[in-house]
C-alpha cells in the first residue's frame, strides 16, 4: 500500500483480531481503502478490500507484525466499523460477539472522536448493542452525542422489516433483530 501510495487501514474482524477480540480467526484480511480494488491472494492469505470514503479521519494505530508495521483501526473505530459493516463482519450476532470481547479495550472518552467519521445511525446501533453485551459503562459519551445528533429512530438490522418492532428510547433504535452472543 505504501508503494501504491494508497491510504488504508486493516479493519473489521482483522482489526478485532489484532486487538485480541476475534472470536474466530477471520477467513480474509479485511482492509479499508478509499476506492474499489479487487481481492488479492498473497500465498495463503486472502485480502478483501472494502471501500470507505471517509477513510482519512478514522483513528488508526500502527502495529508491528513479523513482516512490518500495519495501520489498524483503533478499538473504538473498529467497533463503529463492525456495526456499520455488519454483513462483511458476519452478521449482527457475530458483531455482538466480537463487541462483547472488544468492549474491554474501548476507551469511552475516545469513542466520540472515532464517531466523527461515522453516520449517526451507526452510532445509535453501536450504543444499543454495547448496552446489550454488558458494556453500558462505555457508552455514556456516545449517548450524549446520539441525543444531540439523532433525529429519527433507525432499525437495528438495516433492510429488515421493523414496523412491528419494539423501540429502544435511549438509542432511538427499532429492535427488529436479536443478537445472539456466542462466548
């Protein structure tokens, strides 16, 4: 990526693994980039590129690996990406399971900084899921941000029906799905 001069960061389940929160080893190395790129294979490692336009402001940290350093999203940015890219991360239950493990590494004071690059519905969903996995102590600053910026309730699972779903008032979320945490 340095040779191609492309901004990137390792995210989703790959980042969660770097932070010690991957419930299972990811099948692909997931990398966020600004423009579409085809998947590649480097030996036995498959690399999947995921497009995210607001890549520049996402908080990352450099982590050392046996082959050099790699930019990885912070635990806070990883949590936000997991909820925003649920399908690429294995679905809502997989995301909830990873968030349950990742929660201990999340710094509640850094969460609003990471939230600056994400759509408000992602923040609403993240707050709800963190509460559900027993990490409500990490969400107070996020809750203030959501209360100031969220105008409409959103479905927990985008694209699924929610007309008969219950509504969580704290996060303005229609609970149209159930996340099964597998620990």
